[in-house]
């Protein structure tokens, strides 16, 4: 772990609301990791941007009688507000249509071109005679030539994750008619030339997931395809060549470059040399498994083509897709849960807890199930963690006037409790460093469960000789929970912090503080329940409201 870090996540497309599927694989894991790194004294910054270009945005803005710039400005602002409501703590949220990113993208292209990594070629492209336009990737659907999956876009198969050289049985996704083929000039990036370098990078980088590396290496062995980086549309970053007037960059050429341009922009507003910081920091790119091809091949190859100007990522945490009630999410079929709508029903920490707890560090898909959500919140978050915090602090307030007494000599149970307190930080921290967020959260919940039992076995309400020691160790366990759980549940952690009678923000503490932080003589604040129960009747109602009948 370096003392500097830049964290990014796949950019939200500025063409619709954020739903729980977006949050689960990328933004929430990135936020938890950033908060953890900051608690460890790492100068860590989480930057992101809206992905503003592409044909879908162009067409939808026309339908709404807006300019594309007006359209993406609305979604940039809306997305940021929705993320903020979930406690996603971006240090900076920008946009790919920013002047800084446009200039950076054009500079990168010019440097790659000068280095011989770009060439122009006449191609045959799909053209819809009905809609009178060339059809970019998202407006051609067909069958994947690799796995035969049907109804896939021409630039990405969502089933096998590969980028087809040409889709099978193409049709226009606007009108459904079979397109013709017409000639046009496009510019290509020589991806084929980077196979050996990519293989070497994959082999040497221990921070990348083994299962992802394995199938990416298989793609390389099967043979890479040079990458078409231009499109014949009006909304995008213009190609900086006179002969390419009217053409723009393919969205996947410009959007991941916004990781760098956004970070550099933000850092320089703080008086920091952005390039120097980038190249001396740990770089994290949090993504979903459907865009592994772009992040493990296109993105590093482009940076390789620039020489050593900007370092490659150290970590690309890649997670699976979220399903709803075991069915694939679909906005077109209204089978999804919008983030904004969900947060109108339940606190952000409920969603944060549930999504982290069911989300392993793997490409396995995870499932949002309403009944499971209710069970986990009620039995785990409320019945375990909330119950222990309320018991320990409430009892101390009632029986000791909220003042922590000297613990006296420890008995066997106290000694074991002390050992648990001293090991929580290292145990959970090691898992967080390895990106096993679900396991780290489980470790914290096991700690809380242990102290529920400890409190029960010590029976301090009998006011025996060990009552003061029980209060001392239990309150310090609550203190440890407040710090340890703060990356996951920032609102609840801050409530606990206040109930402990501590000033400031729990996020200003240190991971090393997960130990004995409450001394004898300290007076607690006011105690109250942290969470409210999830009612079965509400779940039944939300099942009807959120999903296919939206």
C-alpha cells in the first residue's frame, strides 16, 4: 500500500438514472475502499465523471428538444446528487465533455499517431437507408459471432464479454430493418502490436484478479483485433485532423482518458502536480465484468503507446452483475430499482450494508432479493450490531450515569475481550486491503456478535464485581465498531460516534484507533436506537412498486 492513491470507477453514462446494478459492482466498492485508505493515512482521492458522448445521447436529446450539452448537464447533476444521497464520497465529479478532457483526448491521439500507433483505413460500415445515417455500435444489434448470443450490440457481447469484429445477422436497433454497407474512412489503433506487452503486464501485476487475467490472456492468445477509434456522428470529441472533419472519437477512446484528465484537473486545483501524483500513486479502476475487455486491453495498450507518461493501473477490481429477484435487470422492461427511488424508502446505510454483504470479490453475479434484504437488515444490522451498541451504551447511561469506570483486574472473559479488540483492526484491515469487502464486513459483524455474547455472559445488570470491567470493554468495543464500520456505514458510524460522546467526525480518526479509545472517566452522549426495523408489509408493497409495475 503506497501512501498515495487515485480511485476511479466506470463512468456513469449520462443518459438515465443510476440504478442498484450500477452501485453494486463499482461505485460502492470504490467508496468503501477510498474511505478505508483515508483512515489508513493514505492521501487518497476518488474521482469520477459522467460519460457524455455517444449516439444514444444525441438521439435522446433531440427527442427532448435539447442540445446534447444541455441533456448531459442535467444527468451529470442528477447522477451526482443520487450518488451523494447514498454517501458515495467523490472528491471530484466531472464530465468527459469538459474542455480539459477534450484537449487531453486529442493530445493522446496526436501522440499515438506520431508514434505510429494510428492508421487510417477505408471501411465498410452499416448504414440504415430508412433512418438515413451510419449506424454506430449501439444502433446495430445481432448475434455474437463468438458465443452466438442473440440481441447483442455490435461493440460488446454482454454474455461472453468480447468485442465482435462484426456482428452476425445485423439489424438497425432504431427501426429493426437490416442495414446496408457503405464506405467511410476511419482511424484505427494498432492494438495487435501490444499483445506481448499486455501479456507481460498481466503476468507481472499481482494486484489483478487471477480469474480475469486468465481469460484476458486467452483473448490475447486467440489474436487481438486493431481497434476502430472513430465514429461518423456529430456529438463527441472531434478528431484533431483536417482530413477527419466531421468525425469524432469512439466513446471508449475518450471516456477512460477522463480518469486521468479529471484526476489531474482536481489535483492541480489543490496545487498538486497531477501527473507526478498519478505516477507515484496506487491506481484503482473499479469496474463491472462487462467492461473487462476495455480496461484490461484497450486502456493499458493506449497508455503503453504513450511510453511511460502515465502509469498503468495497479488494481482493476472487477465484480459481477446484480440481478433483481434472480432476473436480469432491464430498464426497457422496468425490471430494476432506481437508486433515488430506493432511498425514498430506506436509509442509505441499509442499502450499503446489504450490497456489500452479498457482493464477493469475484465475477459471480449477485442477487437483490427483497425478502433477503429484510432478513439481513433485521437480524444482522439491527439484531446484532444495533442491538449491541444500544445495550452497551444504554446500560452504561442508565446504571453508570454514562461515565466509564475503572475496569479493575480482568477476568478470563475480559482478557479474551481485550484480545478481540486489539485484533479487529488488523483482521478486517487485511481483508479490505485484498478487496474482500464482504469478508471484512462479516468480520466486523462477528466482532459485534461476540460482544453481544460477552455482555450477556458478564451480566453487568447484577452489579457484581465485574460490571465496571464489562462496561469498559463493551464501550471500547462500540468505539472500535464505529471506526471499523465507517467505510461501510458512514451515517451509522457517525451516530455511534456522537452517542459515545466524541467530537468531530469519525472519518477523521485513524484505522490504528481500532483499539482502546475510551478511557475511564469519559462521559457518553445520549443513547438511542440506530436503526428501524424493516416491516414485511412494506416489503410486499415495495415489491409491487419497484420492478415490473414501475
